[in-house]
């Protein structure tokens, strides 16, 4: 595999950042994931982090070095993350369960597979066209769909979801794929802090016309400006498939020389006692350096 990746997260006007993002990969498969811890419930940042950790752990276990059933792995990993949140709340006797949305994508071979629960989104842009976008698990999105069939009443708040991880009922998990990728395809995962202020057309245009290392921070800054002093957390991670590794300032990754047992991840293996600070470029670059160093050492041993 060969891809470029760029990610950024900003706290906005909130007291803390409850969004989490990251990616991990083996020689033949990559997992990219984003979670948005939900306000109004305890420890949203823990919910988001725990969800990503669970996905990464299952990916590491199953990708040897590729996934036998990528779609099933994504679906089962998201459900496993849900059960981890219920267990976390039960072990600590919390009055309410930490909750989060999640969106995740697996790239393997020349195909993309993705799954989501809640309203964190995936966009896939090819050339100047939006090829695919996830549909939010919100009542307002449901109204939009039903309005094409029957007249609808007053529009509901877009923030009201009918499913998420950590809720009492079994979460709804939508899956899609496989979609055959073409060189230059761009995939964006983002929290509602970004798409809530920017139209699909604006997001598509930015991804189509600019390198992802320019498009992603520009989209995030636009969302923050439009959100104003009370802006939500804004988080995005973008991947360009089969791009030239030195094409822009994004992190270029080639897995062609990796051994079958090499696993690299920017997702923390365990949580510290305190919530993680706002993710910034220095932290991301430090994680990349650590991954590359681990790969170098592994290559020297073979």
C-alpha cells in the first residue's frame, strides 16, 4: 500500500476536546478511525479514546497482515467498542454510560470498506466528484430521507441522534463496501464540528482542488470561524490513496517493505489517568517518528 495521511483536531470553544482520531496499518491493510465523545454524558473523551483503542486492538489481532473479512471485522469491532463502554461504566458504577459516535475505514488491496455509528462522517472524493458519504444516524437525516416519500412536520435538531456507542440499546452500525479505489482518491473522516458548518459542496471542492495537507487545515479553520466563540470540537483525518509519497506535506506512508508481523499505530495503546490534551501537529509528528523508528528497527532484524 502507498498513501498519504493528514490529521488535525482543535478544541474550538469547548472546555475540552472530546474528539479522538488515529490510524494503524500493517503491510497489506490500514485502519483509519475517528470518534466524537458525546456531551451531556460523562467522560466523552474516554468514550472516544476507548472506542479507538478497541478498534485498533482488534485490527492488530486480525490483520495478519490482511483482514480475512474487512466488513465483518469493522462491524464486530464497533460492537466490541460499545460493550467496552458498558463494561467501563459498570466497573466504575457510573450513573450514566460514556457515549461516542464513531466512523472507521479499512483500506486493503485496492478496496475501501467503512462503517459508522452516529453522525461522524466519511467522504470519498474522486477527481472533483463526491463518490460516497455516510448518512447520519440522526432524526433530522431520517426526516430528510422520509420527506422524499411523505410530507414531514417540523424539522428536528440535527444533533439529536437515535443511536451511538454506549447507549442502553444495541447500536445501529451501517457498513459499506467494497469500493474499488483509484489512484488519487481522497477519503475524509470528520466530526460534526466540521460538517455542521460546511456544506458537502465546500468539503468536496477543498478536497478536490488542494493537497490534503492544505485542504484539511483550511476546512477545520473555516468551521472554527463559522462556529465562533462557542464552536464545537473540530476534527478531521484525510487519506490520499496511491499518491506519490513526497507529493505534499502530508505524511507519506509506503508499506511495501514491511514484514508480515509489523504493526504501526498512532492510536494510544492505553489511556493515562488524565484526559489527553488537544492533539496538535507536534504530537502527530512525534507519533509518526516513533512508528517509523519501530519499522526501521524491525527491518534491521530481518
